């Protein structure tokens, strides 16, 4: 009985903090959205979805400003703050970028549950051909989390034609990883990234940042040429000193 009272008291405090934080974030989020309206429009369509299996939230970048923001609750996840960013705010004519940041709090629950967060961008036109990609991710979790990312030559939102990478299940509190790989892309195509969180019990938290970058092959070639040129200069200096 005493444990139950303590849990309820903790939950009440958490809910009070949740309401204050939600109000602050809503004001901050409104400022972000207002500033994004000043950005130049793009052709891509950025879409964010959050689902616990029963409840789904979908946010679409209607103005093609390059960002989608959700602040609210999804079922037992009493507080979620998720921001997805892509072209034209990040990336340029030489590379495509997709970035997902999220904070997730599960309320009082004995059964736990999962939350799947997906971010997709369509009509991506660069780069083309054989190229490389890089992924940076990090965060903390009171449960488990996994990440996947895909490209789809059919340009379908949330398309999963080609798997770029799969982190597997990450546990143990804090986590961070950098992944490099190769891909062959033709445009226009879609890029999708997925994060799946699982908590065994309530009063728990997961937060993360997950970024995917696909650079232009020509840019990589120029980088290689630059490194070769640097090596040549170093060798010449060494020969002169000897």
C-alpha cells in the first residue's frame, strides 16, 4: 500500500512537471514553426509518424519548409517531443540529409509498451549513382531502442526497398554509434528512418538524435583528390628537408 501511494505521488509530480514542460515546449515549438515559414519552399514532402500500435500521430510538412514538429502524447507515452528536419533547412545540392530528434516519457504503467517513430522525405534528387552514406546517432534509454534507414527508388513515402543499415537492439542506458556504408541511388527517391523504442515499465525515458547523410559522389571524389594532393605536398616537403 505504501509503495502504491509513493508511485501515485511520483506520478502526480511527474504529471505536474509534464504540463509545465508541455506548455513551455508548445510556445517554443510555435516559435520554431513560425520561423520555418520564412524558409524557401522545396519540392520534397517530409512526413513524421508516431505509433504505439493503437494510437498514431501523423505530421506532414504542408508548406515544404523542411521541418516537422510534434509535441504531445501517444497512448501511454504521456510526453513526446519529436523534431524531423531535412531539405531545404539541411543538406544542399551535393548531399541529402535527414535528421530526427526525440524525447519520450512513458507514464505510470505496469505493462510497458513500444513506440515507433518514422520520418520520411520524398522527391530526393541528389546524389545519383554509386555513393556512400554516413549515420550518426546517440542518446539514452531506460529500455531498448533500434534504428533502421532505407532508400526507395519508387519514391514512396516510408518506402523500404533498400535497407541502408540496421543497428539491432541497443540497451544499457547511454548509446552512440557512427555507421558508414555504400548505396546505389537513382532519383527521385525517398529516404526513411525508423526508431523503435520499448520500455518494460512506466515512469521511464528515452531520448535520442539520429542523422543520415548521403553525400554527392563527386564531392567524395574531390575529397580524395584533395587528400592525394596533400600527401604529394607532404612528400615534397620531406624530400626538400632531407
